[in-house]
C-alpha cells in the first residue's frame, strides 16, 4: 500500500499532634461527585456573612485568593480546565469580591506530554487559538486566561530545558501577523539565580516590580494591586531543582539543602530578604508562592519566615479541604484548609494547597486588619476550601446566579488541543508495558530500548523490500523524544519513575498505548530510509566514527542506535578522526573491539570483528539500512562523488559499491527508488518509506496485542524490554561503563 505525504499554632484535622500529610502523586480520579451525598454540607459561595473588615481610616481589607498548582500528571487536565475556568469566573462574580480577587499559581503549570506537544501541531484551530503553535503554549494560554497574576517556578516548568522555558513565556511574533502573546504573568523564585543561564538571564527582572509590568519574565518577587491594596508576592523553588529537572545555568539556594531543621533554617534565610525588601516599602500583605515538593517544607517555612501572611504550597499535590467541601469520588483530604501556623513574629500564617490537574480550585476568603495582619476569626469553612472542577459543582454555582461562563480562550484552546489528540493520540499503533527511552542524554550516549525498537523497525521494513538487508544503523540524534512518562513523585529528590504511556479514556487510548502522536514526537524529523551496501571494512569504519565522539559529558548526535548486530567498543582507545570519506581497512580509529551479526533473538550468528581486527574478508558485503539524512552524501549513480554532506558527518562517501536504494517512492526519480508495493498498509498516517511508517508498521505487526480495541485481532504481545543501565547493554557494549560498574561497591 502506497501512502503519501504540565501564624498560630498548627491546627489539626483530627489530632493535636504534628499533622502528618500523606503525599500522593497526580491521580486519574473519576470526575464524578455525588451532590446527593448528605455526609457533606453544600459549601457557600458568598462572601462571609458579616459587615466586612471595617470601614473608614482604620478599615481593613478582605481578599479572595483563588489558587492552583501542579497541572502535571493526569491526562484529564484537558477535560477539567473548562469547568475550572467556570469556577474562577463564578467566584469573581460574587458580589463584594469582584475587585478583591487574586488568582495565583504555585508552579508546574504544565508537563511535557501529549497535551503539551499537541500545542506544537499546526492546524487551523491551534493557529487560531495560539497565534503561533508551539509546544506547551496551550498550557500558558490556559494560565493566562484564568487571569493569573504570577506563578512560582516549578520543576516541571523546566523539564524541556531553560531555552524551551524561555520560548514558552516570551512572546513570539510571526511574519504573518499571528502572534503568540507569551505568559501574561511572571514566574517568581527568589532563591533561584537566573543570571548564569544564557536563555533566562535576558528575561530576568529586578525584584519587587508590578507583576503586570514583568509579564513573560522571571524575577524573585513582584507586587499586585487588589482592591486598592498592594500585595507583595515572593516566589521560592525547591533547592533540589537540579536533581529533578533541567536547570541549565540556574543556581539554587541553599545549594546543600536537607530536610532537617538546619536545612529549613537555611532555606528560610534564602527567602527572607525578598520579604524584608517588600516590607521596607510599606507593603504589609505578603504571599509566598512556594514549590517545595513536600508540604512539610512549606509548613516548616511558615514557622520560620516573618511577615508572611499566606503560603501557597506546590509540588506535593496535597489536597487540603474542610468538612464542607465536596470532593471527587475516591478523594480524601490530607489535612484542613487552611493550615494555620504561628510565625516568629507571633502573627498567623496560613498554608493552603489543593490537588492539581485542574481538579480543584483553592478558594481562601480572608480579612486583614488595618495593620495588614490576618484575622483568623474571619475564616469561614463554608466559603473556603477545595472546589472540585466538575459539571455538578459548576451547575450548583450557576443555580445561585453566578457567572459560570468559561473563558473563550480556554474553550477554543481546549478544543483545538483535544482535536489534535483525538486524531493523533487516539490513533493507536501498538502497546508497550515499559517506558521507551528517547531522552537526549541517553540516545546519544548509550543503547536504549527505544533506539533498539526503531532500529529493528527499520530493519523489518527494509527486509520487506530486500530480504538480504542485514543491519540497521541510525544516528541517536534523530530520536527526539521518549514514549512514556518521567514522573518525579511528590516530595522525591531521587531518580524519577520511568513509566509507559498513560491511559486517556477520553480519546480511547489504553494504558501503554503507542499512538501516532507518540511516534511523530519521538521521530520528529521523519526521515525516509535508504539501503546501502557496505563492506565489512567499511562497516567497521562507520562504527568507529559512530562512537568517536563518545566521552564523559558529551552527547554527540552521531552516536548510533542499531539493529541486526552487536558491537563492543572502548572509549579509552583512540578515536577515529573526522572525515566523511570512508577509510575502510585504513581506519584510524581503535575503539571498536567486536562486531557480530545477530539473529532475531539477538544471538550472534557471524563475527566480523574480534579484538579490534577484521576476521572476515574486508570486502564482505553487508547490506545496511540508514536514514536518508545520514546517507545524503551517497549518490545513486556515482558512489565516489556527491556534493551533499553526510548527515552527522557519517563516513559514507567513497563506498566501494553502495548500490543505493530509496524506500521512499516519492523522491525524485534517479533510478534508486524501490518500485515494489512493499508497504504492509496497517498504518497510514505517515508516508511510505519513512521511519515513522516503519515504526508504526512494525508495532502493528509485532506489538499490538489482542484485547486492545485498536489492535483488532492481531496476535502480537506488548513490548516489554525495559531500559537497562549502560553496563548491562548488549547491543552496544561500552567497556568503560562495565569497568565503572565493576569498580562501584
């Protein structure tokens, strides 16, 4: 088939001992609530029923704080965001509170995953909603449209690196006049030094400016005007950020943080100066936007920081709620809303947090006296707490004549992203029981299971054309993303959990489902495939080049991912020099120790190189499938010439008898095209002859088990070859990695 082109002592929930918070990761809880459940009273939507916080010269101030965090786990976030927007607008419309409302985020406004990358797919809908489509931009539009004044800097906000983060928050003006506005709010983190990072240093602003004036920038603190009052906002991030995300040139304080009293003291000392600066300006209401991963840390800070009124916790997905709150089915509160602590100055500090993924909106209506002190007797559990973003709760608010209209920008963006996902992420090609590792730091330095899978797919595909194709070689730089989830459990600073793709019932994606969207993201370049003949000597020289740039700290795009053969190499030996002309037996590299062809089970069948020496005739032909990018320098007619460069500098010029054949029937006709109709036709989203089609067809044929609706009656099994550390790799055996493992106790 041919196919074309996210201040007073602690009060306790049930005991007077230290509150034990049970931390939980983002969950896929059902969105249903039972409004008929009489075990919980229906919460009040109004402002507290009294005469307010005073009047005249000694008047105080009433604040309605709406807050959220951690849109970083459940695939249901996209389904929840419209009702979430309706909640925000409903509370904004409460009489007496409209002008006194402040919306804030405590970080992790997105996480790389399907909804993040769907924003990068250019369709008429995404362009209309985003201006300029780009990864993650839909999530920023959501936060903007909620009227968010500022956000803490969370770990997942940096998961794609500081450069990508900068591109998300800054505006992007397109030539066609369709612009992406960027973040309409600043990211705040006073214990992060942005000046050492090339991408974020230009976006760093002085502390204490009006938040609207530094939108789309980074800073340590800002101010907002709410109901005629100036409120100071200070951000803080976990000092362990570098161990759980990509921090680039950022520096966090304290740099030796531990979860001990001394560690909490040091962290508080790093944050307090920003608070003091705001207080020195006469600002008497301070909110800390904190992303510490464990709410125990925010609780410890509440006892140590002076002049802080409210701490919005983040990163722990902790659901704080009171007895009046209607929770989603299966959810339980981990503590009271709010937690009340006493700071060193004897004033009350409130700690609030709700679960993420737009499942709950935190609502805190609180009075301040004329001196800016929290009035704890103003707290009303029938007003404050966690509000579930569900149709049932929204309908209840609408019945009370509140404005439950969703922000148009959210509706349009949600629909645009959902349509992309329905079309692409719901188009299942296969199933995996394990995480497929396509991370840059892995595919450019070691064998990975995704590298093996896609190399095997290319081999499978090419053999349908030419059964004599023996091996597959592709540059690791051509793998652009993983397939699955890298999850840092709330509160963790250790290695992340590597998990297979998450189920998404709204688009009929099963757990472990590998979709069109996954494939297109991992193999973003979608190179076509080319078959060449190498001699054994030429193959060795190619592999010498492929591992030549391997060294500690390096991530060379030329590092190979292979199929059909095993290779042992030693980075301690001499590396091949650069040069795109193949040197055959005259290679100047000495890193390749062994090469052996293998069968389908990975067992050696024929040794080509042993102890660094060829053990077969140098001219032994080895039919090989490459990415056309790599083989771009090989002419179809003159094998010793060609003006184009070899992709990633591979030495493929001057091959003895390349016999080049293109698997893409749509390239210009120069006699190298495969003319047979070899495409199995199980998948049809990618062009025939492309690496995306090769992987899709291979998955459909081998790893699409019966019982999965998208797989029909196929008899394959889910892919189950988990990623291994370098010292355990079998296809690409790195002797340096094995020596290091053996030397480690």
